[in-house]
């Protein structure tokens, strides 16, 4: 039995599907089982990973678990201690490539991710462990630009030449499944990227090619972009950290590691493939 936290999220859903496809038994933890919408073969249980006592009953019979840093947070140490007591043998932790940076410079921390704490808990747990240090999620571009693209052909934002190496969520889930099911990557901090370094303007152009529309990225001043993001409900500390990252790294190529291809034995999915998979979400 494999236990998945964050099972209804961006990585959790495709991970659950891949594990089922491999014939694994999956127990998915969610705070709201009736709204989970997971496949019928999944055992869906109600629990809050940030409150390990609510997860304890569901650790029985589990051999490996997937830890999502936003779902679990700093109580990861306590959760993994309980897991070890109940015979769990392996933990796979989702993390990020910038996990060793100054915490103040990690934008995702302001959205609740505790990558460093969860990775450290996994490494020190006494269990076999794997850390998935992911690059930028490709799906973040849908969250950032989807509304503008549905409304017109111009995406307005800061730092047109800032580059990311976007990773398809299914590739990240594929590596997570390999880490849960095999010994191939045990004891490794895996730096996982997409196969291309692409600027904001290149990413928008690729979406346009997929949709058959003349999309373009129009750079606007960082302060104007910041005000717009905050007005649309993003936390100001997150926006400030994001803008600072853009300013530090603009004009640089994003890192590429090739780990996805080495682990999965096939090329990582391109951003164009990701855009094609999500084209409907960009259309009116």
C-alpha cells in the first residue's frame, strides 16, 4: 500500500493515476474526501497531513509514502516518526531546486511550501528516502496567464527575457512513481527540470503556436506587474520575492539537468507538449 499526501493537487492526481496503472494499491489522504474526485480504485481517507495524529490510523500496512511540502509542512518530522513506528519503509518528498537558497528568496514559501523542512525530515527520518527537487511547474503559466489569453492576444507581464525550464506535471509524477516503486533513485536529491530553457516571451509564443493564435508577451514595469498581481489576490510577500527573483536572474538561461530522461528512459515532455495537453484551458 502506498500513501499519497496532496493527492488532489497538481502532482498528486497524475501520481495516483500512474501508481494505479502500475498495479499499486493507493491510499489517498485528503481533507475533503467527497470532493476528491479520484479514481474508484483509490482508497480515499479523511485526514490533515499537517496534523499527524489524523494520519496515524492510515499508516498501517503502508510501505511507502509521498510527502507534499504544502500539505504536510513543518510537522513532517512527527509524521515520519509515526510512519517509521508503523513499518513504513520509504518516503518520497517533493521539494524544489532552490531549496538551499535563502528562505527569504524562495517565493513558494510565501504560499505555504516548506520544501527545506520536508526534505530535511525525509533525509533524517531513518527511512529510505528520495527528494524530488523540481524546477518551475509548467502549469504555473496557466495560472499566471490563462485569463489574459482567454481575453485577448497580449500577455502583459514583467521581465520578458526571464527564463524557466518548465516541467510537465506528468513527468514529475512519473519520477515520483519510479521513486516509490523501485530502488533506482533511493538516497538521492534529484534535480528535475524540463528539457528547455524558455523565456517568458518564448513561452507565450509557444502557447500561441499551439492555439493557432498570434500571442505576444508585452513587457511592463515590475512595479505595475506587482500591483496587478496583488490586486488579483496574490500575497504581497510572495509577489515581492518573485519579482526579486526575476530581477536577479533575468537574461540567464534556466538550468537543465536531463534527470527526467535518465530516470524515465525517454525524453522529458516539452513545453509545447504541455501546452497541447492543456490547450482547452487557454481557450474561451
